[in-house]
C-alpha cells in the first residue's frame, strides 16, 4: 500500500500551531503541525464505522476497517480540491 499522506492535494495539518516567541524557560517554541487532514478524516470515518457495526452485517477485521477509513479520507481530500 502506498503512503499517500503527503501526495494528495489538500493534505495540510489538521490543527497547526504557528511558531511564536517563547518565555525564559522555552526561548523558542517551534511550530507543531499536529496530525494531517488525512489522518483526521480517517479517524472520523473510523469513529463512524465503529459506532455502526450493524451496517456491515458481520465482523470485519480491524485492518479492513482501517483501510476503508483511509479510502474515505482520501475521497474527502480529493473532494476538497474540487470545492
């Protein structure tokens, strides 16, 4: 499986924090990009999938659920580029 975390357009940080001057204890605070939009979307999709297991009709292995969650995330990123 190809890691598309940085190859899809629009996969920016979900919760970026800009660098800012620190204080005496931490003179320089570096930016923190947090999780990617792709990871955030996949986590939200996984949350929905796990909240509604009856939609599958049978037990689905976690690996398959995770793969599907990232398929949803990729589709969401692609759709964001169209808007």
